[in-house]
């Protein structure tokens, strides 16, 4: 069978999955095989298949396209129809694909050391040097990880997991260990959060995300111990005073409105 763009539609609720393949018959057979075994890489499609059954899904061809034009054409279909079962909004992306432990191990070995295609490439030699995702692409990437589409949606790490995460980033293991931001970088970071750019700007009282929240006794003790012997400089105290006055002035203005 020729190559082209295909659609898998749920006849019960009208939701669909859109993809492209160089061999459409083979791709549909692969989808069915993985879905029947409960091992499909797309968790949305797998859940729907398990819920509604195989008879609810229909595979049909949207358009026959030459292999070299598949990705471009698929992207147009994704942008136009925004199919509900597609995890990634970007054609050809493996975002959201789940691999088995065996496959992950093979991929890891295949990219170790000198086997890595980017081994020894730094700076301008690196293929990603100077490249930036467009605003549209970044928006799609955010949308693909928002709410229930986020693989960690509704999940909370256990105390043991949190402890492992802390240990993995402690001391010399921390990516910023021994590194210090330059004066220029610090200035940019401050400027990026001044005034209305600050996520807390204008959020007082019940609007504040910290409203009604209180630090535990243990946390307060840790903060107290960490600040023993520390003193703010004259310049820092002056800045704190100005910030406090500005905050009180904004609070008065909001009350008067």
C-alpha cells in the first residue's frame, strides 16, 4: 500500500488520532498489534481502545502523499484538526512515546561515549548551537504537557523518591556546584522579575498564593539556623525598605479602588 496520512477514529465519541506512514497497511497492522497486547506507545489511544473495544475504531486514509512530503503534510493536518488522541502536536516527534526497559537500555548503550553522534562536539560544532524553538513550537510543547497530558498529572512522589532526588543533586552532584552567576547575569535575572514582570506583582491578601499558608516549626527552625550570624548590608536594608514602602503603597491603592 502507498504512503500517506491516515486517521484512526473512535466511532463512539468522534475522537481521533492522525499519523503518517510510508506503508499504511503495515502501520495499521502495527497499531492493532500493539493495542491488542496493551503495549501501544500512545497511552491516550490505548486507554480508549481498552474502554471502547476494537470494534469502535476505524482506520482510513486521509491522503496519499509521497514519503518525502509526509511530515510537512501531517503537520498541516495536526494544526487543522488538533486530534484528541495525539500526544505531541508536532509531526515526527517522539514526545510522549513510552519505551520498554529493554529498548531504553539498548538506546542508552547505542549513544554512549564515542558512539554518540555528538561525541566531542561543543560550542559552534554542536548541531544545536544557535538554534531556538519558535514561539509557536514552545506553545505547542507547553500545551502537550498541560493538565492531564502531563505524565505526572495527579501523581505525587513518595518520601523515599524525594530523598533520592535531593541526594542526587547534593554537593558536587549539583549542576551548579562551584559555579557562580556573573554580575551581568544577576542583573538580567533581577530585571526579568521587576515590577509587573514579577509573578507576585499586585497579588496581595487572598490573591496571594501564600495566603493562609504557614511554615512548619521544622522549616522555621531550619531558616533560623541558616541565618545565624548573617547581616544585611546597608545597601540591602535600604532596598528592602524601599520595596516595603512600595508594597504598602500598592496595597493602599488597591483598597482605595
